[in-house]
C-alpha cells in the first residue's frame, strides 16, 4: 500500500552510551518486556510479539495518541542490528468510530565513537483508503485532520525517543 499523502513525518534522535557492536535493535524490539515499553511513555498501554501470517516477526503495540486508542501491528520489513523498519496498518479507535492508518516506524543507530551512538526514531503516518473514507463521511478535510494530528504525534515521538534510547542502551549493556 503506497500512499504519497502523509499526516506526520517526525524524527528525533538521542544518545546511546554503548558501543554500536553491542546494539541489536530487533532483539530489543522483539524482546521488550511490557513494563519497560510502558515506562517509555505514559501513552504506552501494552506490547506483545507474534508473527504475521507469512511468519515474519510482528510487534503489537497499544497506545493512546491524541486521545485515540491505537493498536499497531508492526511487521518487520528490514532487520539489521543497527537498523529496523516496521510497517503497520494500525487500528485507530476514535470517538467517531474505528478506522485504520498506515504507520512506518524506523529505528536506527549510527556510531559516534567507540562508546556512543546516535539513536534515531522516525515515524511516518499515512492515511489508508479506509481512513480517507472515514474522514470524508465526517466532512473533515485531510489538511485539517493533518494539522490537528501532527502536534500530538510529534510530541509523542519526541518524548519517547530518549526513553527508547535509554532502554536500548540498557539492553545492549546487559547482553554480551
């Protein structure tokens, strides 16, 4: 599902005080205990792990962003120790009903020196055809929804990024 319309494209970075050789973002993501996921944002409700029908790893995240409950079904697209890309058609529960959006979640690290890395957390949200129909039925123009959604999504990403970095750091330092 390729869609050029974008609600939000936000990217934030934070420092990880661990050597890049010890970092394994997929191992962190697919092994993250629920309580640690919850500690990375007050908006995080639950996390779990399963597989997609084709056997690909999947992370299930439940959170509230901008007042809407979201159930995200993140399917692994690229999996390398320093780079993970996940794609979800996420269920969104709003006061006006249920719909879906597409979320591209990209986590990466770059080496700064022998002891530190820069972690980047990028989230790109796009409407699905279901979503376009959902807002059309309510008479909400896409640009209006986008303007209303961006602040909450950007704030969420900005606040969870340093906490994810700290969690990845702890994971890297307690393994190996």
